[in-house]
C-alpha cells in the first residue's frame, strides 16, 4: 500500500508543470480562446493571505476545466507593486523600495507556486519595471494629447498622515484608504484625469456586460447620474448671476432662500460689500476641517451663516430671498449653490426651522407643519403650474417657463468626479511632464519614455508635503522639449491605481517592446472572458480600468469597447472568530502553515468548500480536516481498483449525475456543492468496495481542477497517462435519471407502504405494484377510487 505523501507528490508535479510549461498560453492558436483574469496581488511584506488563495482558486478551477475542454487558456498573474505600503515599509526600515518590492515578489511567487496554481508564468508582469511603466506613461501622454489630463487648483481630499492628496475613490467614507486617518479638505494644485467625460459611456457600457447585479449597481451609484436643471438666480445688489443646480425645477415657487458652499467664489468676488465677511471666513475655516462625508450626513445638525449684503432674486417670481452659506452644500457638486425648498426637501426643512425661514407648500399631500413632504401631489401656490398632479409634467412645464425667460435649462450631473491623479511620493510612475517658464506645461516626447524613476537612496517625503523627487536636482532640472530652455520636471508620481488600469492588456503580449501589446494579440485575446476579484475594487480599479480601456478604444488602440465580458466576486475568509482577519486581532491564517501540515490540495479544496463562493465564511479547522479525510479516501480508492473500461451497472447513474453536477456547478461558481457531490460519490464507491478503471479515470479528471496534484499522481501512476493531456469528462443526460424511484402507497390517504418502482413504469403498472404492496390491508374491501401520481404516490380509497 502506497502512502499519500502529499509533500513529495506536490513538489514533483509542480516541478513537472514548470519544466513542461504545461499552462503556457499560445498567442495565435487555432483553438478557441479563454481569458480568465484574477486581480494581481500587491506584494506586501506580510506575504500571501488565505484570502488570496480563495480569490484565485475560483478561476483556477474554471481554467483547468477549460484546458481539458480543449481551450487555449490565458490565466496570467503579476504584481501591482507601486504604492504607499511598500514606501512606508521602506521609510521605516531604511531598505530601498526597489529591494522591498523584489523581496516580496520572490516570496509571493514561491507561495503561489506551492499552491499549484496553473498560471502562465512566462507572462508575469511587475508594474514597477521600466519595460512596463513605459507604457503606463505612454497611455498618460495619449490622454494628455487628447485633452483628458488637466491641472487645477481646487479643494482636494488630503491625508495629513500619509501627506498625500487622495482621489474620491481612495477616501470613501471620509477616511484614507491606506492609513484610515480622517481626510481633510485642502486647496491644492493637482493633476486630474477627466474621467467624467466618460461617465455616460461607463454607465451605458454596463448594459452590455455580464457583471454580478451588485457590481453593476455599485458602479451605477458611484457614477451617480442625476437629471435636473441649471437655473440662474440674480443678486439684487450687483446684478450678478448666481447659478444653481436642481433636480426639482417644478418646486421653484417654493424657494424661500438660497444656500451656497462656504468656498463659493462669489464670496471672494464681493468680499468688500459683504458686511459680515469675518463671520463667513470663520465658518469656512471650521468647514475645511470636516470631510465631505461628514458634511453630507443627513442626521447632522444644520449650521450656517446668512450673508449680509447679498440678496437673491427668484427669476420666476421676482421675490427677494436671503442667501446663506452652509456646509451641507458642496462646492464640488453641481454649481456649489442651491435653491432651497424647505417644504419639500428634508435638509432645507431642517435648515429653515433652525433659522426661522418661511416654508411655502407647493405640492399637496403632506403636513409641512411637521416635516418636509417629498412625495407626489397636486401643485399649489405655483402660478401656471397649479393643478398639475404629475411631477414629470410639472418639471416639463417649468423648463418651458425658464426657457422663455432665458434663465435656465435642462442639465445632467454626475456624482463621480474627475480623478485626482498625482501623489507626492517616491514609489510611483513619474508623471512625464515638463514645466517650462516660457512654454508652460510640455509633455515629455514619446521617444524619451520611459521617464525613469531615479534610483536614489533619499526617498523620504519632504516636510512640506512635496514629493521626494523634488529634492533630486539631476531629476528636476532638464531642458524644455519644445524650446530647449532650462525647465523643471514634474516631481509628483502617479497614484497606485495607474498600473492596474491596463495590466490585462499587457498580459496579451507582455514582452513587446514596440507597443504596449500588438493589435493581433489584443484581437485574439480580448475581451477578458471572465474576471473575478474583490468587491472593494468595484468602484475604483474596475471604474478606472474601464475608463482607460474605453479611451484606448476611442483612439483605436484596443478592439473592444469593454475590457471585461463577465465579472464575479469572491466573499472574504473570516477568522475562526467570525471577524475579519487582521494582524491586530491575531486571527490570521497563513496559507504556508496549511500547506506544510495538510498539503496544497487540501487548502485548495477547503477554501472552495467552506461556503458559497460569493459569501464571507469563517475559517473552520475541523471542516478543513474533513477535506483532508476526503482526499485520503480518494487516495485509498487505489486499493479497490478492478479492471473495466466501461462504467459498472452499480455506478453508471451516479457517475453521470456527478459529472453533470460538477460540470454545471463550476460554471456557476458553486464549488462547494460540486465538492459535496464528489464526496458523496466517493462514499458510495467506498461502501460498494470497488471501482473500475473507467470510473477511476473520470473521477480523477473531475476532481483535478480542485486537487491537481493528488489526481495527477494517481492518474499517472495507474498508467492512464498525463491527466493534463486528457479530455474533460462528459455525461449523458438520459443516464442522469435514476432508474428507480420511491413512491408512497396510501389507503384512504394514510401511508401504508413505500415501494421502489421503475421510473419508467406507467399508471397501470404502478397500480398493480401498489395493490400487491398493501394486499393484506385491502382484503375484503371494495375499491371505490384509485389515484395515481407517477413518481410520487398511489392512493386507494376502499371500504
Ligand atoms: C431644489 C430641491 C427641491 C432639491 C426639492 C431637491 C428636492 P441629486 O439627486 O443628488 O443630484 N443640491 C444641488 N447641488 C448641491 C450641492 N452642491 N450640495 C448639496 N446639495 C446640492 O440632488 C440634487 C439636489 O441636491 C438638488 O435639487 C439640490 O436640491 C441639491 F424638493 O434643488 B434640489
Ligand atoms: Zn519651453
């Protein structure tokens, strides 16, 4: 009896796959293609997490199945290696980020290989390599060329602890995504990518792809399309136009005041005529300490200051109304100014109550003495709109009125903002821009790419929040590419999300040094057939990369309008305590430890068996040991092997049924039920005491995507050949049906017996068998009625 020596078996096959490049994808093969993508890891110092294993195991199973089904599969991996965690480690330890990154990549690579993932290791990408980031810079310059890059001095999200400007996506919930410090608003000059120009395309594209409903919804909400109107109010004292954005132009007659953001430029413009300017300045200073998230909380107590010296005029009614500044109006949305309708907007209502402002009802249906009425109803107190009962009609009518008066028009707004695209840090792609005293902003010529990150030792951030690159004279000083005069390089670097915005394109042709990928390779592989990753990337990486891809599509550089045909997401693995795994809680499971003690195959089977793939599930040691026992049982099947090239009568139905179940479940990512089906088949075989060659082969192929090492070893040592060269197993639908079925026999509705009958039996046969089964009870009785429900029951009424 051979022992199941998992560690010898696993390293043997890993070496074999490496040497034979078993999982290498071919460019330009005539086979059908399948491109499976998983989110490449950030190589952190902590090494791999069991969460990574679960994230990769899903499409690992699908990829292995597809190869056996005859597909040319691209299942690549790489490293998304620029970013703050590495830089912070480097600052703390004094080890250069390049070295930190290289060490971490070595560590991750060996861990990934130990689990036996079938990645194409010939296509590995490292986003921090010059031959990669050359093309990140190239795409940036293309965007610059097409007007999608601009510089603006505005209020930005700033993390005081990391000393960097953050995008909206990176400061969700008002906290820094990296260190979780509270974000403050700061006025800074930053680079932006005009992602808002793609808002509609990003939204519409969602209708053409197969994403999880929740993934779609989150993207829709993040883009946040709003339809409404821009209306110009005027200011009595100086005739200035004050433009507002509203989704409810129908409520214009109910406007009793206006609110502008504390940072609104009109305050600066008319400083001298505002009597309480000191109060306004003080209030604005308070607001700058708050995050946008905090400012937009509905429950928050309303605060504000009335502007003494500026009065608004309602363009429709001619009525004069006060103007306030308040933190509930954001400068970064709409126009930074609103018309307030306290009767029908909750925030305006609270504000009006607090400041004693009139509340005028214009829609009937609520009780505005108690709260704002936000529902539908008949228009009142609204001139030409009175009597209209439908919101849409009322809005249409008001848009007509505004058009006639020439003071307003229909408009669209998006919640999504332009992407703040620079960081004041060392470990990132240098932004390829030169500042020339004469020519202004000049792009680095394409021929000069890559603009290399200088390999210096001094990578600490500056005190003033300036990028470390600013201190490197040899980097900063350059000649203007346009006029040749002395000029300065941009010293900020790109944010961490740059490299991952196009990595799936590079995998198609990773060694190309003429283009980011050849058209031929892109045409063959795109779109990604199936992308799996975390929910936390749905409103950042997914939106960013769709944006880059759509831009490249518009300039003719990629062949498809969308990068990913399908997107799924795995659930988290929680600690045994049911909490999110974290170092501070001490509940982290190291995949290495599991591989050491139980083997990679057990780890792989367990992370897929622990629950629904898309749901979070806690780590459970005894359930993992159950997976170990399962594989032991598979190994022991060798002791029951008999000759036979066709399924035996006893197992035929079970084999077909299990093949069907596993094949279908894999496609739906129901890995846990697929494994459960194989477990019960093994139990049945074990109880039966024998298995023949045909059954063994099929079973090993079926289990191979989950547990590739043990199955390859058994398949090979039993003389069947190399499993990876076999065909995926098929089933016959007709044979999946059980040949017999249990039915109930009732007498006057009471169960008297349960009998097994052939599935194909007709009504007469069923009746005959049922009567035989309860012959004793029927003795001496007269049958009054017979009811037959095939597959379920026979009921005989007799007395
Ligand atoms: C008058 C009104 C009456 C409004 C009413 C709503 C209800 P969404 O759907 O999010 O686009 N608003 C506009 N700009 C704002 C800003 N910069 N900061 C805070 N609030 C702002 O919401 C648009 C509505 O939010 C606008 O419509 C405006 O209030 C407010 F019964 O105008 B509304
Ligand atoms: Zn110049």
